[in-house]
C-alpha cells in the first residue's frame, strides 16, 4: 500500500511539473476591456508589463488595424512619455455621423522622456476609439515593446482557436453585436 502511495505521489508531482511548465507566462500585453460593441466608442487601455529583470521599457508602439479602421482615435497624455501618431490614407473611406473619414490612425508610439517603465512595473497606455468597426468580430493590435538595452518584445503573434497560446500574443479586442447607439 505504501509503495502505491509513493508512486501516486511521484506521478502527481510529474504531472504538476508538466502542466505548470506548459502554462504560458501570465504577464502579456493586453487590451482592456477585452470586448466592446461594434459601432460604439470605447476607452481602450493597453496594459504593458515590464518583464525584464534589468532593463526599463522606453517605448511602446501599438499598430492599429487599417483594413478595419477606427475612424477616430484620441490619445490620453501620460506624464514622462511623448506620443507620436502615424496616419494612413484608407483604401475605402469610413462613413461616420460626421461624414467620410479618409485617413485613420495606423500607429501610436509612446516614448519615455526619462527613465521609462522599470523592471517589475506595468502601466496603462490609453486611447479613446470609435466608432469601432461593424464589419469584423475582432481587432488585433500588434505591439512592440522596446527596452533600454535594445531588446524588443514583439507582441504580434496571432492566437489561433484550438491551438496553444503563443509566447508573444497580440492583444485582441473582441467586438460584439452593436446596439445601434454609441458606447462609452
């Protein structure tokens, strides 16, 4: 009986090591909220953790989709960071309540003016966005996180349903059926 218990304990320990070792790292760049209504306006915050033990995050670049563009994007100012906004001319204009939009924000880059985001810290990089597209069920935001030692974490990998989570998944905003009005 004692030998059987030892074998069960040993097997349980092996299974736990395999399961825990297979789990992805908990700290990823994410977008919050994770869901928003199609056609609505939303405050989106990109939660960026510093996963380095020795280097500070000194730049965060968020690429916004241009095939399913967001007509209006405003950036919340952050103390200690400058912001650069790149726009692109759209292949097909977006119709809004205020008329047609022919250009949309394609990239936002926050650059630290001093120090940046130290190891063990995180911050929220926030935008106001809308109206959100009505012709897609999700928006994928590719994010590049640059450290002061030159390392770049590329949060750009697609998450595929039924497959294991990638090491550096791109943040995804799931869009739900709109209610016809404008959201937050």
